[in-house]
C-alpha cells in the first residue's frame, strides 16, 4: 500500500510541477502583453514607427560631425568654447604638414578674420601612419561667436578656404546626469537593445551612438520610442576616411567630451560590448556620489569570453566567466573637468564597479573566475520593454 501512496505522491508532484511551469510561462507572456499595453496606453503599430515620415526630435548636440579633407589633413569636428577659441579635431598622415594659418568666419562679415593658430598632439598611431591633433584658432577681440573656421598651410584667398562649421559651446545648467557615447562597433541588434536596456536600469538615460552600421530602420524606431521608454538617443555619422586604426576611440572620446561638456554632468565612452557593472550598488550615480567632484574616475575592464548565445536571454546574463590576465585597460568617467589641462584621476576598485567586456575568444582561457555581479539585474533586464520587444520580433 505504501508503494502505491508513494507513486501517487510522485505523480501528483510531477503534475504540480508541470502546471507550475506552464503557469509561469503563461504569466510571463501575459505580463509582457500587459506591460506593453500599459506602456503604450493603446495598441501600438510598430510599422508606423518604422515607416512614418517623421522622426522624433532629440537633444541638439550641435553641428553633426563629418570627416572633411582639407589640403592634406582630415577634420572631424570643431567647437567654439568660452575661452574664445576654436578647438578642432584633426587627423594627419605621415605626409601631412601642420597648418600655419587659421581664419574665423562671422555672420556679419563677408571675409574671415585671421586668428592666432596653435596646435597640440593628442595621440599617435605609428603603425597606420596616423596622428591625432587639436588645432586651435584664437581670437579674443570680440564677444561674438564665429560660425565657421578654416585652416591652411599657405596664404589663400578667402574663396579658396574650406569652411568647417563650429558647434558653439555655451555655459548653461547641465540638465543631463550621465551620457554614454558609443564608439563604432560591429552591429548586432540584440547587443544594441540589451546595451540600452541594461544601462537604463543603472540610471543612464542619454546615449550618443557614433557609426554607420546601425540600420536606419532600427535607429528610427528607437528614436521614435525614446520618450516612451525614458531615454534620449542620438546617432552621429562616422565616415572615417582611412584604414581604421588605434585612434578611433580617442577621437570619439574627445568629440564626445567637447560636445557634452556644458550639457551632461558625467560622460563615458564605451563600445557596444561593454557594460558598467556595479558590484555593490544598483545605480551608477550611487557610485559617482561617493567620490569627489571634478575628477576623472577610472573603471577596470574585465573580459568575459562568450560561450553561450541563447537568443532568449541577454548575452551578459549567460556568460559570467572572467578571463584572468594582467591587462590594465581602464575606461574613464569624466566628471565635467574637460577644460582642465591636467586631469586628476581616481581609480574605482573592481570590488566597487568594473567594465564587463564580452568577446568571442579565439582560444580557451587557462585561468578564469566567476563574476556574477550583473545577475542581480537579471529579472529587470529580461522584463525590460526593448528586450521583450526584440524577443517577440516587434523591432
């Protein structure tokens, strides 16, 4: 008799467990449907977001950058700062000579005014024969801001000069807490959606993407959804004219800092496979608030080899093994000290926060350890609107 009772109990347990799993599956599906319905207030036709002739307005970050050839140099972006000078990001090749003259264009004048030219080297990529510079054009005799700047290595007539439009950086109240600038990275829709969703969870709601690989269809949908999901997002062009080398990140980081310095309190440049992960906190702002202001904070980079890629689960939640190495790579959070020539840096220990970088490794790591700190966000990340929309093929 006991055997029959045990068998009956076993059958009841199996049936109960099966019903529980079915219930959980249906609950999650219903939760998603209700969340999306509640989120949009009414049924949303996502094709309307894709094919509408309108794109939602976004924050004005100034003149959109674009690589332009000027004599033997390449210019990406130019800014007019409160120091009464134009600051311009330039790439030289080995054959390029530094410019000698600079000119500033004002709206009320037909011809440009000659400024004082100076320059400084940012970084070198000798392997690819490329060198990044800041070009400066200083003119302190007027309070009016010019709208363009020109450079030349020889004296030229004004009609022969190429105008580089300036973004005017005006001091005003910084309304954005943290901005993440994303350097050009190989596109993957799931990675893109998960990157946005995760960083929104830790309190970042402003993003600037540099690149030309994100499909216009997707960038248009995300832009039109941005107000509803509580983020601000901007896409800037990246038409690098040379073989892409080691200077890309440096150029993006400097453009990002200059572009956001008077709008955003904190700025960091990442790639699409990099996540800011607090070990002890749930919010990036909680970490920053524990450190002195007007500093640059460094975050150590940890490398995670991608071993599993189940589409039903974000990549960061599937791979928790860190490759042990002696790499000292860091990423910097700038706390609005971009105008300083010398920046004091405070290092954030790995036990407080780090950058998780997810890579396809070529060979098996000899030494690994587990870092599960991101798993505390698993429920919220899985239920986040963009991740759910992507899982159900709505975007």
